[in-house]
C-alpha cells in the first residue's frame, strides 16, 4: 500500500485538520456585556445557512423551539432558529450571544425571498468564476437579512486573488460583496450528506463544532489506517473518531491489553484480541487452545490479571 493511500507513516499526534474556524456570532463579551444574571434563560440557536449552533440569551418572554429570532453576527444581523432551552452550569459570557428580537412575518417573507435569490446568485457567481479561470469551488451563497450584503463561501487549495471577481459581482448585484474561504470540513458541515455508515454527517447532524482528529485516535480504536476507510467524504479523518475516542480510552484503562498473560486453572493464557464494545476477550494457550471470556470475569490483583470464574474452553 502506498503512502498516498494510508496513514501508516504519520505520527500519532499529527492532526489532519483545517485551521480552526472563527466564530461568526457576536457574543456578549464582544458587545461589552460583562455578566449575565444566573436566572437568565439560555437558548441554543442555529444559523440556518451555515448550520452553526451557539448559545444566546433573551430577556423578554420565553421562546419555544423552532421560534425564529434575529441575532447579531460578524457580517450583520441575521435570522436564527431556536433549537431549545439549555439547562445546567452557566457558560462564560464569551460563549453567549444575545437575541435582538423575535422575527416578524415580514422578516420570514424576506428570508424566503432571499433564499430563492440565492440559487440564482449561485449560478451567476459560478459562471463568473469559470470566466476568470479561478481555482476555487463555490460552496454557498447567503443574503443577509437586515443588510444589503451577499456572502459567498468557497473552498480552495491555495490563496485566490478574487479582486476582479468581486468587481464583477458588485457590478451585477449592486450590493456589498464578501467572499469567505472555508475549509473542506466546514463545507461538509454546511452542506451535509450521508456518511459511509448510512447516517448524516456527524459534523452536520451530531455537532457543528469541528474538533481536531489525530491518527492516535484511530490507532487506539484499532482501526485500519487505510485512508479510504477512516476518512470522511471531506477527505479528512472522520469526526466519529473523536466522538468515540473517550469511550475507547476509558475502556483501555479498565481492560487487559493484547499480549498480556493471564492465569487460569493453573495455566497461562495470552490475550490475543480485546473488543471494548462487546466486552469479549479472546485468549490462546501455549498448546494452541482458544478461549473467549467476558471482561466482567477479569480482575486485577498485584498488577496481574486473572479470571475469577470458570470459563468454558
């Protein structure tokens, strides 16, 4: 297998990841708010166009799930959807945005109109990119709700000089134009899709927070280091490696490891396979016999593992 198709020669602590994404939401600390009362209701919101979620407060009436609200972002005020209320420890002000107001019917109508325009704008920009022969992939177009501005999100392997493209777009749309380069993981999070497991992308359905994933996580989970098997459609290591890593790490601390010798019925057995998910452990004896036991039957005494109950060989 060539180095281009596997991760065998990559160090454990190397993170195959994009640069951390800047939070697009203006938080309380950005606005000069120093503290929030402990009894203030906190909600989790979602920006519909980017699928980015964040925490926010609203000092007026309580908000029901799916309520549409207006929040300040780094690009301008925009529409967001209430996912639900959040209970538990109050996060720092630097992680909380604030809701300006609930959306009116006029806001919703305008958002619907903008969404239709976005499809046409996408096609126009796509053709302009081809005309300028720019090596970039257009991912998403978004009209801000309360400002005359259009956001164009794209991916590219290198830096792109799109100054002439911006001039063309301004002449066509007569609005402020902003092009933002994002990583391939952000592209997958925004657009969504189905993974090899048949379910929606973790970054789109489970959590929009892109966590760094390292080769060590794959090795500790005893997965094949074939890049085809452990990479997502975005070409980066799959997000689920991070989500499941803590489980495997905890199990490794409580289970005997492969290669460990175990005493049973005055015989020595060598552990050949440990399955943290099923809790089944396979062993072989010096004379070639095989045995499978549950992890619950193992106990550690004086740094030595042994089987507590009789096991059928």
